[in-house]
């Protein structure tokens, strides 16, 4: 049972919106492209890294809300393989913020039974970052609630290439037959193996593109774009995205209404 009090006390706008949601039709997995930190900082004449720092409060609010809504999984796009090409100072600051976040948040993740996971080319991360991530992975491995997935040094195309390479290796080793390679074979070799595909993909900051995120997994996701910049994103914005999701009719290629009878004269 969702404890609505935790998300919005009676009389709050969060509660009013929550009361309008159909709790029986919640997305199981929500993925978020957290964008707009640089623009948020620029609007305030601050260095870009201050936007990243401010974005941490949004991460905290989003993870907390996802857990309180009892979603199965939340995947946050924090750093793409392309983002390595940003100025050195910005990349270094992002990595420091990530380490700090993981260490500071561990107790909260455990208290909320949240299982931490990381997807992406983790081997490209600095060893001190990998160590901080590994500590959180190990400490939360037993947790049974929300799966909180963070995409780091992530590229959807690289993920598909990695899966293809693994399949090729198995075929070469004789443990997999080419005729047995199907959609499930590929899905089970992606970084997200075992997780349901996202039902809802949110992108902040007004950009209307996918930027190489979860290319395979979003085949039938509903996509929600908002102009809100990531550092301004809070529980209310998350609930608005879910309310919009619930207005959509998911068809998966089918027809949902019977054909009207054709009257021939
Ligand atoms: C998203 O914010 C964070 C990362 C991609 C790491 P940006 O840094 O892309 O912010 P904008 O798009 O420049 O405003
Ligand atoms: C996408 O944002 C990557 C993350 C949010 C981590 P970008 O800001 O890097 O994407 P583009 O450059 O606008 O496509
Ligand atoms: Mg951006």
C-alpha cells in the first residue's frame, strides 16, 4: 500500500494530484534523461558545475518519490559516453559529485530498501568512482524494493554492440546456435537484463530527443518531455509526468476499439 502522507500531506498540491492518479495503473519502470543543469546555472550566472550540484536535490527527490510510489525500477541517465568530451573540470566535478552522492545517500537507500545498480561502460570510470559505486552495489544487493539504476558512461548503441559481441562469442564457443538467437537472447545480454522495459521515459529541459538512451528498451515506452530544467524537478513534476502517462492509450500495435459495423445498402 502506498502511504500517500509520505508524498503529499492533505491539502498539498502533490496530494491533490496523487489523489487523481489511478494507483492500479502506475508505470513499473520510469527512465529519466536528466537534462538542463548547464542552462539552470547560466540563468543564474553561475558556472555549469553549480547546475550539476543543484541537480543532486532533484535526484534525491525523484528516487524518494519512486520508492514511495512503489515503482519497480527507476533509471536515471547521469552521464553519457559522449559526455566524456566535455571540459575536463566539468567531468571531474561530475565524478566527485557522484562519489559524494553515493556515499552520503547509502543510509537512505538502505532505510528505504532500495537496490542500487549501475549500467554503462563502468570500466571507463576512475577507480575511486568504481570503488564508491561498488560499495553501494554490495551494501544494497539484498534490498527488495525499488531498483535504482544509474546510467554512467552509458550509450545505447554501445550497449547493443556489447550484447552483439557477447552473442558472437557464445556462438563461436559453440554454446549458442545462430538459429536460437532471438529478441530474448539480445534482451538478456543488455545491461538492463532482468528489468522490465521502461513504461515511461521523461526528459527535462525542453530538448526533444533521445540522445542515445536505452534505444532497445524504449521501443514501446510513452515519452514525456517537460521544459522544467533538471535542478527544478521535484515530486510534483514526477507526478505530473505519471498523470500524463495515465492519459495515454497504450496500443502496442493493436487496435483497441471494435471496427464499426459497415452498413451496406
Ligand atoms: C545534464 O545537464 C547533465 C549531464 C548531461 C551530465 P547538462 O549539463 O546537459 O545541461 P545543459 O543541457 O547544458 O543545460
Ligand atoms: C543527455 O544529455 C545525457 C544525460 C542527461 C546524461 P546531453 O545534454 O548530453 O544530450 P544532448 O547533447 O543535448 O543530446
Ligand atoms: Mg544537456
